[in-house]
C-alpha cells in the first residue's frame, strides 16, 4: 500500500515538444521519501502516449490539414492553398472547439480513475506537481474528486506554479498544503506525521503546528486564519542527486541535472527565482559527475543543466571533470552575460572556458538579455548586465566555437513590451532590441510579454513600474491559459494593464517584435532544450531550426503528434547511442 501517490499534472494538449523530458523533480522526491521507508506510487502523465490518447485520430488528422493551410511556412504561398485559407480559419476554430471538448471529457475520465485509485490504494497523502493554465485546472479537478472519493487523504500541491502563487492556491479550499520550491524535506516531514496523525484535518493540524514551530519549512497550510509567510529552507544543490528512472515509456531521454540552485545575481525585478529559492548554492561537481555517469549507464546521453544561470567558474569545473573522465555526452545550460566581457583579460577567460565546455559536450546556451537598452536593463529589469556585456559574452562564445570547430546554438531572451518609466519610448526600445539581435546574431530569440508575478518587484511596486493590477489579477493569472490555436484578439483580457495597455495589446506588441525579427531572417521561440532535441534528431543549421519550429507548431495546433513522436524516437536513439559510446 503506498503512503504517497505523486501525480504530475498535465493539460489536455501538449504545449511543447519538450513536455515529456524525464522528470528529475519527481524522481528526486520519490527517491528521497523512499529512502525514509515510505512507499510511493508515481503517476507521471507527461508522456507522448498519454497525449496521443486524448484526441481521436481522424479529428487530429483533419486539424492538421486545416492548420497546414493556415500556418505561414512550407508551401503556403501556392495559389491553390491561398484559395482555401480564408475558408479554413473559421472551420479550424470550430474543429478546435470540438477537439477541446472531447479532450477535456477524456482527461476528466482519467482524473476520475486516478481519484478512485487514490481512494482504493489507501494512501494517506496525494502530492501534485502543478503547472500553469489548463494543467492547473486538472489539478483542481483531481483535488475536487479526491475530496469526494477519499476525504481523509491530505492533498499537497507543489511544483513551479504553486511555488509562484503560494497562498493563492489555497483560497478555494481544494488543496490542504502548498509546498514552495524544494519539496522533499517538507513532504517527508508530512509523511512522518501521517504515521501518527490519521485523518485529513487531524494531520493538517499537526503539519500546521510543526510549521508554526519552524520544524517544517517551505510550506503553507490551508487555514481559517491569515497565513504567515513560510520559513524557506536554504537551498542545498549538493543534495540533489537523482538515483535513476524506472519507466521510460513515452519519455524523452534527456535528463535535467541540478548543477546549482537559486541565482548568483538574484535581483532582477521581474524574476520569481529569489521568492522560491532563498540563496544561491553550487552542487559539488564530483557529485554531479557521478550522477552523469549513472545516467549514462542507464542509456541517457543528453542533459540539460537546471541552474537558472550557471556561473562560468562552476561550468568550467564541471567541464574539466567531464574531460578528465572522457565522458561522451551533450548538454545545454542557462547563462548570464559576464561582467566586463569586453575587457581583454575577461574575454580570454570566457573564450577559454567555453572552449573547454564545448569539448565536454556543451551544444546550446540560453541567455536572458531582456532588452537592448542599458536604461531599461538597469532601471526596469535591474538585470546587472548591460548591452556591452551581452555582446561581449556572445562574441567570446562564438570565438570559442570557431576555435574548437564545434557547433554552439545561442539563444537570447527579451521581454517586450516593457515598462518604460517615461525614460524611453516603446519605438526606441523596439529598435534597440532589434539592433541588439542584429549585432549578436543569435540562433534563436525568445520574446516574452511582461508578467508581474507575485513576490517580484514588478508586482510589489506595481505603480512605480506602470502596472495596473485589478483585485482578481492573481486569481486570473493562476488559471490563465495561453490558447495557442486562437489568434491573440480572441484571448481573454485579464485585470492587467501596463502603461494603459491591456493584455491583448501587450501580446500584440510582443508578436510585433517576433515578426520584425522573423522578417529579418531570425528564428524565434526555439529554446535551448529544443536545440538539444532538433540537433540530436539531425536537423542542421538555421533551416533545420525553422523546419523544427514549423513541424512542431503544426503538431501542437492539430494535436496530431506524429511528427513530435518521431522526433522523440530519433532523440532517444541519439541519446542511447551517445550513452553507449561511453562503453567502447
Ligand atoms: S532573471 Fe535570471 S539572472 Fe535575473 S534573478 Fe532571475 S535567474 Fe537570476
């Protein structure tokens, strides 16, 4: 009989080809509590096979046909297709509505079955990993059903979404405890108490009392009283070793490995990281290498470093060990622009470290540039990195790649539109963003709209940054779903304004920058994890990235995932082959 059932919440349709990477967070939780003699049952639904089941095949195929007429890309210029495009729009929207309603019904049935499993298993705690949008709706639906079928089970919610919205997820009374950031110690503590305190309310009272005494951290309990801010456990990246995976079915063989926790800077005005992780901590490179070796022997050769911005020193230490042990693998990581990157001495250090990183398997990086204007990066973003640092760091990376004769995909992310504080105009910001991209020539640009998440400076000092947030803003954001198949003018408005502009206008401006970059030949919205996948599957150069983007979009819009599933097979084969090369 399991003590705990852990469930990875999903939406009824995929959002990205990388949705089904191996989930190291759940693997960590499971290993941690199992080591303390608790039995855990894992329900990780983020698998290609699951999503496939949610859409009837003929409907998916007809969606694909309609989507292929609508998406600008391959062959859309042909005159025959042009004739159909006008007709296809309304038909496509109608068929999407039908698809969504069938998917929701199927997902609801799966949720009911899981709630019954929770009841029949006799477990005492249900743990939910939460994600945004419709996946959060699924989490609520499951909680509602578990409350009905198994009222004595304590429902704990954690994961990225709950960690951002914290006490707001408890408002409806569906979840009992929200865990913020690191969950394993809190979850093990709750399970320990569940041995002694039986029944949901009794257990909740015991958990709440322990949290009040400071013995359980990183959590908030459902309560009638106003909630106190939780004590946050200091991050300890060193304890993050994943022992292994048991079930590869429908998963992409890419392992996300913890190299550090928190952020060495931790002061960006829009970032939720510091609200979730207290301090920055580094993983011991030797322990990271042991985990890499374990994963390689389990047939995984592709990795993504989990750190929000891996420092040059830490990356260099890891690369040196990979080289020393002659491991064959590929990986990607998030980086920050280096301070004084244009100074010769610093430049040489960046080049030398990236050369070593490339030799050890680095193939993609993603850097938060945020904007091409120093005034904005300093006063609006508090980025701690200006245009010269971004340009200098990218230049050094390119030099390293040329010197080693190895490929490196570089992604930049921008936030547009952004608060202007009356210091700049949006037109100036747009032009400077474009000129930064032209100067750095990244392989992809990710453009995001501004989002004042709870806990950030943008949220706490909203007036100063020009945001107007209504009373329902947090509640609306909790549930907001980006409906990929709808044009932005059909997306619901929420109680958010930036300098007088509503959400749709903000999204429209964001799209304007994307289009301006695409018109200049740049690839947009392909992330480092996408690069890992598409290169592993054999898509080369800029054309390969464009092909990936087009095909993935077609699959995501149509819910006909045949191309993404084939991609997954090719990535898995490449990952297995890389891992096997270590045995020769
Ligand atoms: S945006 Fe990146 S650099 Fe800034 S605080 Fe967050 S993680 Fe750190």
